[in-house]
C-alpha cells in the first residue's frame, strides 16, 4: 500500500523517523532504512509522491493526514489499462484474445521448464571447478519460509579478500545454469555469501552426485562419477577446492630463505585422502598429515608444477603467488 500525506504530515513523519533511528540527515536515515537517499528525498519533498506504508510506524498511522491511498502495483495496473484500450482501439477485441491466449501458453511452458529435472554436465570444466568450490566453502540447504520450502545453494568467503573471486564465480554460474547469483554481505562476521535459488540444480547436486544437504560432515568426498573422469578433468575440481579451502604461504628454510607452500586442510578425511592419492599419482610430492586432515606441497618446483597442472582462479592466491614468482624468478605459468 502507498499513501499520499499532506505536506505537514510528511514533515512530521520525517522528523519522527529521524528521531526514532537516531539520524541527523536524510543520508543517514537512508542507510538505517536501507532505502536510497534519492527515493526518500522524492517521498518527503515531492508533494505528489506517495510513501510506502512499510516505513510508517504503527503509532503514527492514526495521527497523520491521509489524502489518498493506492495499491503497490497501481502504476502497473494503470499502464495495463491504458495499453488494453490502445490495442482494443487499433486492432479490436480479437487481438486482445489472441495475446491473452499466447501469454497463457507461455506461462505454461515456463512453469513446465522450471519443473523439468536439471541434467548436470559433469564433463564441463567450469562445472567441475564450481563443484570443487562447493566442496570447499559451499553448501546446499532446505529452509521453510512462510510455509514454503526454499532450496538454496551457497558459497561462503571473506568479506573483502574473496570479493573478486566471487564476481568470477557469479559470471560462471550465469554461463553454466542461466541463473543469477546474489551477494549477501555479513559485515559483522567479515564474510560474504554468493547465493543461488535453483530447485532443479539443487535436486541434481543432491541426487546425481550425492552432495550432502546441510552440514557436509566428515564423510564429504568427490563423487565416484567425477573421480572416474581422470586427472585432466579432476584438476578443475582440485583447483576449486584449493581456491576456497586452500592456502599459499611462505615458510622459511634453516637459512631463512622464503619457502613456498601450498596447503589444503579440511575436516573431511576421505576427501583429503582422495586429493593426496590424485596428486601423488600425478607425480606431485605431497606431505600428508593424516591426524590434521591436511596435505602440503613444499618448494619452488612443486609450486611451479601446481601452477602448470592445476592452477588457481582466485585473485587472493594469484596475487600472492605472482609476487613470490616475480621475486624468485621461477616459472609458474597457470594451468
């Protein structure tokens, strides 16, 4: 519902909202209400603008002078009626019926498309990397909201360090699934989430490749269907895991020289064992700390081999590695 108030009532409402939200300016109030400053400016200083009923405190509703009320979608209704009259005058009632029928058929087709099962392309390199990202810092969950079941796919990361990487992920999600992903910022925990609402994809991840719903737990592993693809495919999944749950850092030798290390540690012993065997079979020298569920590759040769054969898509890692490579002069061309 949108409400048109008198000029004096708009002033009274604005004054009350500023006091209630401890805001000494419109800009400050816009942040507290999560409404743009331009919108608030238009609402309160344009005498013809209607104000959303959602921001009006209950205790003020009977004290303000109301000039008019309209439904939230009144603009669409008004535009629809105008368009209807134009089409009717120009083409006749037959065209109206034809368009209504076509719209109904389109609605049915869209509804059917949403219900059709989603087939995972597990040989697609972008999907394999996305799968690795989900294994590392991703999750899928079912939630109830207003008596409706919501199926959500999410990826968690650092509020600032992973932002560029999440932009990369967002573009790939659009390419892979033709679905827009949304950012959810959590400044209090210094974290950020990339969320996807996609029921068919959710079901496919759960049923086709056994991705766990809710907490991933210690039994998390790369699904057998993907393990059978071989290292040329699996390297993309390993890259996704490293980019989310791995780290690159510099240790020191007894002489004090910087010593590059790539490490992956997760509370998933089966998965860590899978990664260890995959890398060892590919000729990597891997330190496996079973009690810590951790694998580590040490030294310039291992770093160079990793970047040639596995690589990274996360700028957080790439910037650190590039700085070390530039300083040490080793060859570490990304895969």
